[in-house]
C-alpha cells in the first residue's frame, strides 16, 4: 500500500490527509497526524469517506463539446477556446451583465477571489455568487 499526502477536495479549508492506494486505486483515507495541519488530525465524513467518485465509471475525465448533436471529446485548449468564444459572443450581443458566475465552496478562497476578479475585471460584471453550503 502506498500513502499519498494530499489536500481534501470538499471545501476550501485545506485539510490534509493521506490517500491509501493499492494497485492504483484509493482504498481508504487517513487523517494527517501533524497537529500543525489545519484539520489537526481530524476529518469530516466527506473528507474521510467521500473518495468513491475518483474511480466511478461515469466520471468525466476529458472535456466534451456537442458537435452535430453528439458529445465529442476535445482537448482542454479547444474546450477553453470554445467557452471563451461563447462568452465573447454573448457579451457582444447582450452586454456584460448577461453573464454570471457561480463559484464553489470546494474552491479555495484564492480560487474564489480569482473567479470574482475574472468576472469584474475581464467580463465587466458584478454578477458573481458563491454557495458555501456543503
């Protein structure tokens, strides 16, 4: 078994834990026993038991774009370019307040800050919201 120190994906707190991996699959999670870590040797139930999504058969691992009524796998660069072009087209046609962003409690405070900065400084709107409920 291999133990890999990582950060919990469920909220922006930054709790750390060890993923216990056997044959390339996560089998369990162990709290970081460093008393100086933000979670001080503890984990919430999502952090401790919520890892089954990683290996789920229906998990999307590549971006998809609808082409001719079917979803097709594309590169990350193509997906980002597609999104940017749609945002530009919408802002040009309907104005910057036609776009909104909804950020996530799974993001760090820094990532949420960058989202609002993108919306305000680049898009030109204050239409930003966040859901801190887990």
